[in-house]
C-alpha cells in the first residue's frame, strides 16, 4: 500500500513547552513546526482539536510526552493530564496513534541525526552498537539505545551523590540537590548561581551574565558542566555506550560555547583505573545541535511502525 499521501501529526509535550508539526509518510521532513508554552494548554483534547482544525484531516499521530509510560499511558503531574494512546485514537478517529516517552522519542531521532548536527567534545573510537542520550532541561531525561531499540530511563530522579563535588566547588546549601535533576537542569543552574551570589536568577539570565563575564555566573556554569561530565562518566560505565554519548536539548545548545573540551574530558575520565580510563577515552561524546529533536524522533518512530504494516 502507498501511504505517502497520508498526513502525520507529530506532537511533543515537555515540562515547559509543547511543539507540533506535520509530515507525510515517506518523507523525512518535519513541516509547519510550532512551539508554545504549556501554560496555554487547558486540556489535552482541546490541544488535539486545535491542531486538527489547523492542519486538516490527519491519518496517523504520535505524541511524545515528558513522564514515564506505563501500560501505554503517561500522566503529566505538572499539568494534571493523563494521556492514553488508545483513548486518543478512539476520540479522534486516527488510523493509528502512538504514545512515546519524550526520551524514547529522542532516542529514535539518533538514527537520522547527521554528524553535521553534532558538535563532538571527544571523537572517540566507537566499539559497539549501544548509545546513551541525555539532556538537561526543565528536568533531566535520558535513554539508552541498543541495536536500534530505545530504552527510556528516569535517571533524573535517581539519588546520585554530588555532595563532595558541590562542596569542592564552594556550594554551601548542598541539601537543595536531592536528586540528579535538581543539579543537572535549568533550575540547577539557577540554584548554583544563587549559592555563589545570593541572588536567584533564571537559567537564561545566568547564561546572559556568564556571557557578560560575571564571575559567579561563570562559576555556576563551570560547576554545572563539571557535574554533567562526572554524571555521564558513571552512566557510561553503567550502559557501556560504545556508539557514543549524545547530549541533547536547548539548554546544552545554549551553553555549548562555555564548554572547555579538555576540562570536560578530564572530569569525564576522572581518577579511575587505567583500564576504565582507556575505555572512556574510546567513547564519542557529542552535543546534538539540531532543534526539534523530539519531532524528528516521532517521525522516525511513526514511519518505522507504518512501513511494517
């Protein structure tokens, strides 16, 4: 069957923004992209209705949502939404409808990501087919990909021990950082800056101050980047991503120019046994610069599902 005339709806709902686009089966283009703040969403059904009014008849849809997927349902605690793929399909009459965790979607985007869309911190020498993707943003998301199967994680809510790292950086109120995403997120940057300056600023303001050579902002960003390098080092030894470690999201694109590659690699490798240092040196590390990553992942996933049928 020739599906190429069939229209696809791609939607990504994050903690701060939602993004939407359309595409057509057989195309790798994401079209008519739109980004809005989630605060404008009254309920999920009205969002879908608005998109259908805007784009016309839709045959297939895929929604990626921030939150763990259990039995094909995702509950967004910050919006009080419960999103059920089967219920969406029944309500709106889609031929097919899929629901992905947002990091499931980002994982599916990797296969279509060109090397020109990646800024490498470490080139490495790939040695297996497993990749690890991570992204600080509103929270901290991550997934590992093995043989093109994507496994989303909730690593952002794990209790990594950063007290010594933060204490060495001069952070006094380490109890603000209870789980990993308390540190490795936009609010983590704000809290680090507050610890060093006594002033609570948005992460965007901290980045602006860093560009203006504010010393407390520079220290906050450096501590954030050092902590990220150490965290992904532990994850690298957990998941063994010989294909590479890829950091995604708008926050990392914003602060990429502040990354000292040599310092990052030194923090990543650390004071480990020589065999583990050699192992970590082989793993590529890159920042994904392509925007709308989830929408590209949604398209890749939906296309693969429909081409099977």
